[in-house]
């Protein structure tokens, strides 16, 4: 089969690619899915009191100094924290910013499990992009696993029924941005330390949050407009002790996730890591039930079973 479009080689990235360590990569992505689910649940909890942009700015203000210290301790002689400001790490960070926006903007309106299902159309995008851009073989088991997992997501979303909401398509866009960051991480950032990549992401979130906050301050939208989406359009609130605690928790979760997720994509092929990323659906559903009384129905459970089955197939592969 003739491939069309640009093909990116891992050698085009910064430095020489690291050897794959697949079991460790899988363990790290499972840890990342749990940390991500906890992070989304915490932001959903805080969405009635603070704006998304306020959370971006305050969390990043605490996060960046912590990550700089970690980067200084972690780095090997060839690593530099200034790598965080290089074009490819920043491009990867912006893909993450767009993914987070796609998820966070609908947190007040959709269940955690529904948002997770939308975002985790990403492996379908990853499989296509990995083959076209990276030349990574997928194999029939890989295709079967990704197809089964994607069908599980469709079972949960239920397009074409009364249960489907157009807002569900916003997290699907997040899935595309997630796939793009995965491709950039593996093809262009394999020699950038995870701590530097985390600094890059925190910096991008800080800048985007500050710019959005200043724009809203300058525009001053009418109360009727703000009421449509207060999580995105309201002004900053004076944080209480509880809200400062939430920011501290989000900072710690972001530190952990910012370090383990890029490491996972650096250590194992993109398609394998993306398939195990499906486990986020399970964690998100459990937290939605425990914290917000969001009870999954039979179809949601069936979708999760299909997703877990996809993970088992990829392990056999």
C-alpha cells in the first residue's frame, strides 16, 4: 500500500530515540489514567466556585517552580530545562491545552464517564496517524483491539439516540488533540526529559489562562451571557481556604501526571500506550459514581467491558 502525506521519523526528533521498555510504559500510563481521572473529578468539584482560567493560572503559578526544581534534580548532563521552551515541546503542550479545554469546558454539563468516552476516541486517531506519520506497524491484533475499544466508546456515547447530546462531540475533538500530542511526544520529544515536558505544559496553561482572563476582563460580558457558561465566562472569585486546597491538590496531581505520561509515550509504541489509556474510562466512571452519584447504566458497563477486552488483546500482542 502506498502511503500518502508526510512521514515523520523518530530520528527527526531531538537527540537519539530511547529503546522501548514496554512493560514500564504500560505501568506508567495506567498511573497516568488514575491521576487524570482524579484531576478531572477535582476540577468538576471546583467548577461551581472558580473559572477554568483561574484554575489554569493559579495551578501553573505553583506548578512551574516545583517542576523547575524537579528538572534541576532529575536532569542528566545533556538535559536542560530550557528544552521546555523549544518548538516541539511547546507544540505538544498546546495540543494538551486544547485537549484539556475540550474536557474541562463540558465538565459542569456532562458525566465524567461520558467525557472520558468522547476523549478516548483518541486511539482511533493515534492508529491512523502512527501509521501515516511514523510508519509504526499496527498488526491485526492491534487493529482488532483499537476497533473493539472504539466500538465500546460508541456504545457508551450512543449516537443517534435520545441519550446523545451534541456537547458530547466536544470531548471527541479533545481525542484528536490527544492523538496529536502522542504523535509529537513519540516522534519529536523522546529525548526531552519528562520534567522539561511538564514545565512546557505548565507554561502553556499559564499563558493561555492569563490571556483568556485578560480578554474577559476587557470584554466584560453581560450577566446573561455569563450565565450560559459561567465556568468559562465568569470573572475570578476570591479563593477560600477550600479552594486553595483544591489548587494544591490539582498541582500535586499535575506534577505526577506531567512526569509519568510523557515517559510512558517515550518508552513504548504509541498504539500500545493509547490502548491502555482506555483504562481512564473505568477510573472516571468509578469516581463519577463515588463522588457525584453518576450511576452508569448497562450500556456504559458494556462499553467498559469492551474497552478492557481491547487492553487484554494488546497485551497478548
